[in-house]
C-alpha cells in the first residue's frame, strides 16, 4: 500500500529492467510452462503455480526461503531471501511455474473456432489490460514499471507465433510437455514498455500483407474466416500510420505492425504495441454483406488503436487514474483522422450525437466519476473503461483543441511525445506541453474539467430592453436533485456564442453568473456553437421556439440542430423544461433534412417511450403513434432501395428511417420487410440489403401476422446465427433474437441463450439487449439475472467488465422507485466487488426515470390529448 496515494501497488525497493519470458501453451491440458529472467523481488501473480525460484547477483546465488508468501487480495507474491541486496545491485530472478490458458478472456487465454469439418480448434491469445499480465507470468504489473521484453514461444511447427516484436530466430527443440519436436520462436528485444501492452498469440492463422508503409503491416485471422476481408483495415492501417507519423513528428518505433482478429475477445480491440488484437467484427469487413455503419465503426476502431501506438504505448500514463490520457486522446484522434480520410462522412457532426451525448448522459448521474478518477485496487480499474474516460475525455480534448486552435494543439502534442517518449506521464505533463506550445494557462483552465465530476447546465434569460442575456451555471443531474454541496464547482464554460453577426469563440463563463451584451438584440442567438463544449443550455420556452424556427429557416448548423434537440431532451427528462415542450419541439422538426438530426430526434422519442414503458397501454400506444407520425413521411420520401451513389450518410439515413418507421407500425414498410424476409428465408441471401438487415429481422420477429410465422422467423434467425459465413451476419442475427416484443414463448427461448454453450462469453449481451424495449422483456431480464446469478458469475467473472454490462442491461430498463428498491434489496448482503459502480449508475438511471414520470406524467398525457393522439377518456385515437 502506498501511504501517499492509498493505491495497492508493489514496493518500490526494486525496479524491473528486462524480462526474458518463455511460454509453451499446451492445448490438451490448457497449461503453460514459463521461465522468466528479471531483476525482481516482489511481484504480481494471479492463478500461477510457482515451482522453483532462484535469485542471483554478482554471479552467485542467494538463498531463498522455501515458502513464498502469496496475498490473494492484492495478487502479489513476496520472495524472502537471506542476504540483503544493497541499493544499486543488479539481480536476476529465475522462476519456473505453470499457468492456465483460461476461458475468462483475460491474461493468456484460450479462444475457439470451428474448422470446415465442424471440429473445434484452439487459439491462445492475450488480453493484459488492465492488470492481467500477472495471469501469464510473474511481473511488475503496473504501467509505470516499464521494462524491455524478450519473448520466446514454443509451439507445434504448423502454428503461427506472434508477439510485439519481429522474429529473431526459430529452431527445433524437444518439448518437455509433449515429448516431441516443436519449434521455439524467439522475438527481438522490445523497447521499454508496460506489462499491459505485452502480447502473444499461438494458433493457426492466415494473413494478408501490405508494403505501402515503410514497415510490413499484416492482418491475421483464423482459417474459418475469409482473410480477404482484412484488406479494408490493412489498407487503412498503412495510410493511418503514415498520417500519424507526420502528425506526431515521431516515427512508429517498432519493426512491424500486426493486427489480429480473435474469435473470443472481451472488448472491441486492444492496442498491444505492434500486435493489436480485435474482436472479429471490428477488423474484418465484407463490402457485400456489411453495412455502412459497420465500415465506419471499423475505421474508427482501427484508427483509435493505431493512435495508441504513440499516445499510450510510446508515452504511457503513470497510473490508471490517468487512463483518460490514453483513451480520451485516442478517441479524439480516431475522429480527427477519420475526418481527414473521409470528409464526406461528416464525422464531427456525428460526434455531437455519439461521443458528446454518451459523455453527458453518464456524467449526469450522481454516481459518475471525474475524468481523473482515483483507483486504488485492481478490481476497480476495469470499471473506469467507460464513457467518462473515453467520451468525456475526448470531449474535453475537443474543447481544448478549439480553445488553443487545432494546429497549436497538435504542436503541443508533438512536444509532449518528444519529451516523454518511452516514459510515463500525468495529466499535468500534457497541460505543460500544451501551455508551452500555446502560451495559454492550460492547466488553470482545463484541470477543473478533469478533476471534478459532472458538468454544468447554463441557464439563459433575456433582457430585450438593453440587448443582453444573463447566463448562470449550475451542476446538472438527471435526477434533478442537486444538493448545494454538489454545486460548488465553477467550470470555465466556453460559451461559443452565435448571433446574426457571427460566432464569438472568445467568451468564457468562469463565474456563477454573468451578463453579456448582444449588439444585434435577443431575437436570435445560440450558445455552444456546433456543440463543441461539454455543457447543456437551458433557454426560455419562447426562445427555444425561436431556435426551432431558426433551425427550420437554415440559420443553425447541422451540429447546432442536433445538439439543441439533445439538450432539450436531457433538460426535459431532468425537470428543467417540460416534456410537452420537448414533444412539440420534436414535432416541429418533421421537415428536417439531415441524418444526424434525425438520429437525435428518434433517440429522444425513444427515451420518452422507454421511460413510459410501464405506464398504461393507451399512453404507450399514443406515444408510438406520435413516433410513427413523426418519421413515416420522411421514411417514404427517402425510400429503402440502395445504390452505390447514395454515399455513407444517405445510406445510413435510409436505414435509420426504415427501421424506425417499420417498428413504429408503418404498414407499407412492414409489408416490404416481411416480403424481403420471406425471400431471405427461402434461400436468397442477397434479398435483404445489409444496411436494413437488422430492422427486417426485428420486424419479422415482432410483427409477422401469426405466432407460427413468428416462430418460423425465430428458427430462421437462430439457424442464421449458427451458420452465417461472417461474424457481422451472425451477430446481427443473434441481436435480432432479442427483438421478440411481448411474445412470452420466444422471450423464453431467447433468455436461455446467453448462459448456454451456444453463445460465447464475449457475446452474452447480444441476445438480451433488445429485450429492454418491452416491459415483459425487462421483467424477464431481471428474473433471468437473479435466478442464474451463480452461472452468470462463472461465465462473466466480476471485475473483468462483462458482468457490469449485463447488470446495466438487466437493471436499467426499470422505471419506478418500487422496482429500484427491489434491485437494491436483492443485492443487499451480496458482494458487488468488481461491478459496484455499474450497479450504482443503473440505480441512479432508474431513479431519474421515476422522477421524470412523477413530474411529467400528466403533462405528457395532456399533450397527447391536445395533439390528437389520445382521447380525453384516455383511449388511443
């Protein structure tokens, strides 16, 4: 325990210099034998059986106590020996031990796939972030304890062996495990790096390669995959590495770059230096069977991981509270580079409805956390890989790059990388480099954003007589119950004021409240131009109406319109504005022409319907009717035929409207979807365009005319999940199996899937997420989770991230305080270690919906009556 920080870390009496690690995976017993040479005394270990330990210094051995002391709670092994090693002494620790190729998707683990004859094949791969290198070999498993690594892998001759570095030598040896001849592949010594970035893979792999960059780049996949599907990522990687070398003014320092698709993978991807590992669907792309959204997702993931090769790998955070330095920047850089490569995708508009809203949503809960969040224990770390570290971190960088200017910001990044290459940093080091480049007080302005939880809502009132507005900032909470002690932080808010005269980016509200003069008067103004700053804006109802008119007349940018809708939705749900006002605003946008704005419009009507999920059926039906009236005309205007000339945005726009209108009850779209599905079920795999595949599947399951038709559709999709040729197609089918509506029989089939052998641990959430769209599904999820709790904990061990996601799904659909209390009571007396943050956030989200319903239940019913969606007697019209 470090007394100054409270962190559970290793003693500082020794420092690692070099690891020489030899591993021999055994695919029969799932074990590995390891021999490690390093300068060490006390190490992290987890699920390792140490057989022998030897320490030598100055050419002589040091007697070691026969018993090693293991602390299960801190995951450390302490080695005691007789002779004291003086300061400055170099020592060598040699250990032999056995570890386990586990099935937890953590450490050195086993991954399976089916070959062409249907037999199971195995692959061994690694996932060490955040604290799982200790599952593979004894080590100093902390980011700041960098060392050089020499890795040797022993395997059957036909298997491919990969690690961070290129191959130094390969020779035949006699295996002590199998008794036969195997190959020993030794890799070149790595630069200084953290343990969480070490990686190795052993298995049957094919690859495609490009030499368009100055070093070889390869994409690897198992033989059951079409390796040609790796070419999009491969070509993008070559262009991206060249782009990043120029942007960072620092060459990629390793001799090769490999990217591998792993059949079982817990995250989207992992930035291991020189050997990035991916979930299959986030690396392999088939233009014929995958949609535009999948292509954009893959581009962003690849560019995110390659940004890490500098920001995270070359320069690494000092400890995990600085995770945002890695993830926030890599997220921003992926959008930045994606915009450079694909300007027609208009990704910065999407940033407003994606990253910004994800950050603001989570950070509006009391149980959120600061960007720089203190973490003390290993089991706490996995829980901060969330929308705060990634999305809010990137939003802060967007604000900062705008404040400094993009080129000045990048010059500061270059200084930061040059100064700290191969080292470790804290947030203050980044601020210092950016301050040096810009001459501005970066830390003074930005530290408030990273060290404090939450963000403000800026309330605007007008004084037309003297052409001024009064703005005031307060802490924003979705539960609308901010306490005075929670509202003490005053953020430097970049106002970004748009008026008829243009945009004023120089205004910053750093105090509680202030007046600003508007030379053109108060008839038209808007704060947070293009929504590049992290706050909500609350206008008076009259001005919000004016902004709606300004949006319709083209005075606001696409980002402004989307952000304004998002703010209005969030403010209505938290009591700053009425939900009836939000519904009127949504209705006024029916003539909107841009995809991103429609995406946000439909997100907000869906949020209302989710919160009202357990309300009287007549009100739910009326909200559904409003949803349909909002989207149906635009869906028919766009149509649902696709051509190459549509482009990325138009393709996604058509797909969004088709699915939204169809599931809201558009009869023409339902008929078209059922016809397409019938052709597909009859064997025409090309009948359904990939961009609307998920929507067609959902419509077939929910809205087929008879129970028999629904069951046939279900069986077709279950077979598709088992047999489809690509991971993207299989995942789409698996997700669709949760879109069964209130069908109890099909819900029962679906709810049995996640804990069966049919679904990999990485995919447990796929067949259950869609159940939240119906109250029967929400209740079924809770029953499934509670009755299968022990099995769920085995398949998704607490602390590794997967269980947190499932808890969010199974709890987050509730809408009342009574339901919240049931959840709290059930968890009383049970350990929540490893997922306590996710549970608390889910309960907060339920409370927020309960408060919303209490405030605006009558308001919404009144609006539905007034606008002709509900009769005065409470019946749907």
